[in-house]
């Protein structure tokens, strides 16, 4: 017998179990998109998903990890109190679910939230625009930093890494649970939306105005371009440019680092009580 129910938990020893196969399929973007689900791993992220009321389809833990780590039992009790289904897997089967090289003993299948334009845009709000950011670690870091700097959400252009991919979710440190994200097909579509929402668009560019001289405190959209090729020409033509003055011989900064500096300058200006 492949499954047996113990109290409110399901013990699974077969990799052919439907819940296990569903979770394993979420390693691929096409399945995340088709199902509207994504996988989170590790005690911190699973606990945060539960505490924030994220809809969860399944929670998985490895039998050995459960026997060794008290924090996992605490999280499972929290999950059961919220009505989430809990599956205890053999270590071999848990390896089919886990995306990390060193499994953290617990994972959850979460449902994506459908964000709306009004979740990002309101008077005074600042938004991040990610133009074909391909590294999922960079993308997760950008979203996490944007939230930390008081930005209201992000527009992701076609060609960006998937914010619900495993590495991006880890890099975002749970930001993906609550930070509004909208997808745009093109720079033109993004510019039309930003114009409709009356946001002044600033594109990070080495030939732009020094960041401390640019009015970045409110009602802006900050564009960060592709790691290798920079921002789309439409942004360079249809937006203002802002730069980070640099010393030394380095020609450029990592996209996430550079945009982080600009977003913290935006926060500094708001904290100073103005738009500059």
C-alpha cells in the first residue's frame, strides 16, 4: 500500500503519488504558469507563507527531518491549524520535491496571487520596472530591495526571470508573498501604463543625471535594464535618465546593486520630506 493516513497527515512512500508529481512539476515555469502554483522551501519561507495566509495546496516534509527538527513539527502544527494538507514523505521521495542541493526538510505548494494595476499605483507611489532581468537571484534581490525601500510593486517585462521560480523565491526572502508584481509584454506597454498612471519614468543609465540631483522621492517608475544589454531603447527615448556617480576604474555595477542604490536614494528623499 503506497499511502496511509496517520491522524491528519498523509504518509507517502511512492514517487508516483499525484501530489508529489505535481510539486516536482513546479520546477518548470510552464507548469507554474499553467497551474498558477509555485514551490517554496525551507522552514522560514513555509512559516511565513502560513503566517501571511498564503493559500497552500500541500505541505511536504521528510520523515527523517521531521524526527530530527522540532521547528518542522511546530510549522506542521501551524499548517494543520490553518487547514493545510500535510504530507510526510520518505527521504527518497522528498528528494523528488526538493529543488535545493541540501534539502531543508519542508516545502509547500502555494497558489499565486492575482495582482491588479490598482495594487501598484496610487498617488505618490513608486514602482520598479525590470526590463529583461534574466538572473533569478538578481530578480529576487531587486523585489526584496524594492519592498524594503517602500516601492509599491514592480512591472516585469517579457524576458525577465520568473519571480516564482525557486531561486527567485529564495532570493526574495518571502517578498513574493506580498509584493505586487504585474507582467508586461513590452517596453511600449509599460510606458503606456506608466503614463496613464502619471508616473515619471527614470531609467538607470551611466549618462544620466546624478541620483542625488534627480527628483526620485514620489510618483516615479525606476527602470533597471538587462544585465548585459541595458534598458530597451524605448525606455532610453521615452524616459529621463539617472546615474550613480562612481570613482575608481569599475565601469559598471551589478544590476541589483545599482538599482538598490537608486531605490535607497528614493527612500532617502521621501524621508527628507520632499521629492528630492
